């Protein structure tokens, strides 16, 4: 039986972490290790973690000063001893059969296995099932080209089972000190994969509360977060030039990146929005929207005339 590592970054999740950890420790597949990174929580998360994992030898608690979720994920990957690993956010939880359903795919020596999520409220009532392409073994380019247009959960790091050696060999560490780390790495992880599949297994519960609905949207840092997206955009557009991508895939990647950074402008206003849009224009981001039909032509024209108008009409 293969050991599967489950990495749980925790920051101030005292109300949610017990349910999260129990859903992992109660997996029907028992050959797991649970690596819990307490990222400098200032509430009672640490006490709840200790009480929940108790004497379970499969659980490892690492308590660090607050360094952010990227650092916590990187440390979890480093400490993981399983051949494959996955992430679970501290305020979410997973179905108790999830790992058991995923294990057969590890026998195929895949670099990445994608599964599906459903959003739920705090009582567990289903709100939305996140659809997406389902396919057997594909290479990274094929996988991206199937996923990028319709899978709204493409970027999130917690909907994939990763082969650890693949992540280590390609140095896919998350950028520390910046946000939107999922935008920065998940696309590259997919594109470079030799073998990947996307399953119809739905076992991740993405919990929506008054706080989690706007996760990551701290008003005081909105502009800096937006500029982090620009930073990642610059990095990815340069990095993919090192990849052996065909022209159609390059067009699709750049289109995907452009759409993401353009939509971010809708989170800004006033002078910050003007500065952000200027950064987009400097990079000629709008030119990465392909013109394959009338709809895309209209979109390109609107973006050149007025980004705000496009966002309102979208």
C-alpha cells in the first residue's frame, strides 16, 4: 500500500480545524500521514489541533511563526514522506472515502490526479458542484487545453493529488511573501506533466461562510494582491517560453492568463484601478485575447476602449 501525505496549512481556524482533521484521520484508506502546519495562529487553533490528533501516530504537527500559506505548503511538501500528497485547507474538509478512491490512480504513475469539489455552507448543505472535463491519461498540454476554458477550479492547489518526486524534480515551490500563489504555480505544474488525469471523483467540501466567501480579499491589501497577480503573470509568460509547447497551447495559456489579470481590475477602484490598468496596457495584455470569433473581437475592442465598460457588460 502506498503512503499518501495530506498537508494542512492552518492559520486562525479554531472553529473549523477539528472537523477538517477528523475528516482526514477517519479516511477509509489508513496508510496516510497528516502533516499539520500551524502557521503562527493567534487564536486557539494550536490547542484544537493537539486535542484532535491526540496520539495518532499518523499525524505530525509543525508549529512555526507566521510566514504565510506558501511557506506552510512548501514546508509540508518538504516534510511529506508519501509518494503522493494533497492539500486540504483548514476551513474545508474531505469525504472519508476520498483517498481510497484516488489511490488506484497512483498505480498508473501519473504526475497529477485532479478531482472535484462541491461548495457547502457551514451546515453542510450543498451550494454548487464545480464541473470540469473528465479524462484519462493525457500529457500536460493536452490536459491544460481540455481544462482551461471551463474549469473554474483549475488554479486551486487543493483539488489535485501530486506525485512528490515530480514536484521536487521541477522545483515547483510556491512563491513566498506573495499572494495568489495558486495562480503562480498550478498552471505550470499541469503544463509540464508527462501524465495527468482528471477524474469525476467528488470528495472535497469547500466551505462557504461569511468569511470564506471573501477569502483572501483583505481590503487593505487589495491593490498589492492585484500587483502580485501581475508579478505572477510576468513570471509565467517568461517561464512557458522554456516549455516545449505548441503554438495553440501557448495561445490558450496566454489567453487564460490575460483573462485572469483583466478580471482582477474589477476588484479595484479609483487611482489604484488606473495604475493597475496602466500596468496591463504596458504589458499589452489585451493582445493576448485571441480573435477566433465575433464575440472575442468585440471583447478585444471593448478592452481597448474602456476596461471598466467591459467589466460592467461582462
